[in-house]
C-alpha cells in the first residue's frame, strides 16, 4: 500500500556545504547527471542537454513567475509585521487580483503574529518617478487552522495596481534553507528566463539552468517546447513529519493549460514521441491531466481538483488510457469555449504511482525525506534514487534550489 510507505526510507545525509546560496554565474555551466533507461550514470554539463534528448521530443516548461511575496508592514507602535502572500482570495483569479487598484484579499503567513492581535497595520510606499507616497493598509479578517490568515489590503490614489505595489514593496521569497536574506541579485537569479505568469512564491528551480543558448540548441536538434503554468506554493517546502506518507497532507497548487498545448500533447502521445518535463511542478501538472479527464468522464461534480490520493483509487487504466483522457478534456474545453483549463492539484506521486504522460524529466537534487524525492523514486523505479544521490554526493554536485541538475529516464521494464 502506497500510504504505508515510510518516509524514513528516503533519508540521506546532505552536508550544508553542498547547498549553494547563489547559482553559478553562467546558468548552463552547471553539472548535469544523466541517468539512462538502462540505469547507467554519466556526468555531463547542462549546456549539453540538447545533445542528450531524443530528436522530436516535447520539452514542457512551467512558465510561472515568482512574485515579491514578502512584505514588511508596521503597527502604529512601530512593531514590524511581515506578511507572506500565499494565494489570492478576492478576486481569486491571479490576474484580476494583481490588477486590483483599491483593495484585494490574500491568504498570508504572518510573521511576528503574536504582536498583531487587533487593528490594522500599514506600510508607506515611495512611488517611483514621483515625490508622492502611498499608504497601504492591511486588516486581518480571520485566522485559519493551518496558521495562515486572511488579510485584506487597501490603498487609495494614483491608480496603482496591487501588482505594482508588491513589485516595489515586496521582497523575493528565497527558500528558507538558504539561511540568508534575499538580495538584489535574487530578483533575476530566482526566475527562469521564460517566467511569464505571476503567482509563485517559490521558483520551479529545474528551469533556472536554461539559457538562450540551450533553447537555440534544442531548436537545432528538433526538440519542441511546450509551456504550462503551475503556481508553486510555500507548501513545497513543507516537511513530511509523519512516519507514514499516508498521514502527510499534500499542499494544493493551481495550474492552467491552454488548448493549443493540450492538442500538441495529444499529438505527441498518439505518435509515441517522448514528453520531457522540466521540474517536478511540470510533472505534477502533466500527470494530473489524465485524472481530470477520467473525472470528467465519470461525471464528477468537481473534476478540476485533483486530490492527493485520487490517482491510486483505480489503477485499472485499460478503461481510459492517457490519450482518451486528454481528448475528453479537450472536448469539454471546446464545448464550453475555454481557451485555458484552470484546475488545482494536490497529487501525491510516490512508488506505486502509474505514470501516464512523462517519459523523462529534468530536475534538481531534492531534500532528504521530501515528497519530491518520493516522486523521483517512483519515476526511475526501485531504490535507484539512492544510487543516483550517492553518485552526485561523491562527485560534489550542488543540491537544492541553486544547485546542479539531473536528466532522468525511467528504467525499461522487461
């Protein structure tokens, strides 16, 4: 049973000096560990990626953009209160929320929360190219059991959008395990070069290695590029505290896929051409799609929300293969005139998961006892993840967000 898997079986020793606090100056000069379908391991450089992918592959990237989610407010007494933006509540749509010009509501983590028992807090913003200042007020509407809060932001004047406010006043939310404050260089270092859709509070870090040079090489080698959007939440850093993974609550993350990409994905799967996911966020999106198609066919009241264990409820996939399920989604989108599928996923991918879409993945090296390590183990099969990580450690690979990369192919069965 998947839920009985012990997270302690996915532990390893990660020395602090193998966690870089900054990336390499040249992104695509990082190390790349290649794990082939035969289980062999080779040490390459990321700029060689175009040579390592099969011609005709579809490389899928997550084009989410990290927002300056950390904002420093104050009480009238002078006490500092940090608000960490998690997800929009009103308007719930990211684009509409960012366009708000008077007020909006967000789910936030509150730093120094004990000192904010009542009343409002504020920050004063110096507007660029102007001598004017803008006062932004924040009011806590409610607190949630998970420790987060619903916070209303309000401001007046000059038609300033909330997007502009966080660009000026916020700080980039680098991972907590870097053990430092965010710096000016993180504004570019912690974004992929193809980041577009604002909404993440953590970067899809496997994409940080890509450069224009790499994309030019991919095009020259006949590799197609596809884009999806999944907004990475703070839950990506949530540790697994329970011994059995069945007791761990996965975080939910919103994603969207447009109709043209879905058509391309169907074509690739129908022709048996490989689909390569850049990062675990892209993996989670792609592998959630067949589950949505199946939910639509079953007449689910909420087919666009993929729960943590849905993928394991019925492992008999003969009734609905991945191509059928993708076509069902496309048909529904066409019937309802939808250009974009908007959904959310809490999918748990662990050993025992039935892979339907992804044929290879580019990913970084993940924390011990993490759900991302479970995902990697599930993909390559057996206990081979340990061999890969031991190899990386012995060859001084850099780990986590600003670390090196791997290109993984699953073991060929039989």
